[in-house]
C-alpha cells in the first residue's frame, strides 16, 4: 500500500504522541489531561490538524475516504496497530455537520482517544459519553 507523504507525517507525529500516553488509563481524568496538555494550541494538536486538513482539502486519498453513510459520514484507517505505534491504530472520520448527525455506535474495549479537527469553525461536537459499568 502506498502511503502519502502527509499521511507519513501524521503517523510519525502520532507515534510521538503515543509514546507519551501509552500507559494512561482511559476515562474522564485522561480526557481532562489530554485536553489540557494536548488540546488546541499545543504543537501536537496543531500538527494533527494541519496534516488532516491538508489531506482532506487536497483530496490526497487517505483521509476519510470510505463512505459509511454517503459523503456525509466517511472513515478510513490511516494505520493499523503495530509495535511501532505501540499497538494504537489511527482512523480518520469525516462527519458532515450542516445538520445534526450521529455516527454509528461502536465500542473500543481497550479505549479510544479522539482528536477533533474542525473543518468548519462553526461545527460543534456534543462530546463523548462514558459508559457506566
């Protein structure tokens, strides 16, 4: 599989991030920490945004290419889990926000970290809901 140079940059930057968060436990405390230490305005977040926006805007063929519910909801696997990525995977998702929209419900038994990249500055995300066990 050919990997676009921008995709390679994103994966490389993600590997840096994974190294820093590999042993943290998913939950509300982690969400608060990630938002504080890796949220908007931080180097890693801004790099992620730059690479994702570039891949999408220039239609580089690696960002959210597989239609799930037509063009308004698309996904693509950027990289699968491997030793190099500390067994994290990366998936990009595009959700059209002109009208309220909910993606497919799914679970990640080992946790999930989301990095939301706004394409339209007026877009809103209602947020994650943690399952009570």
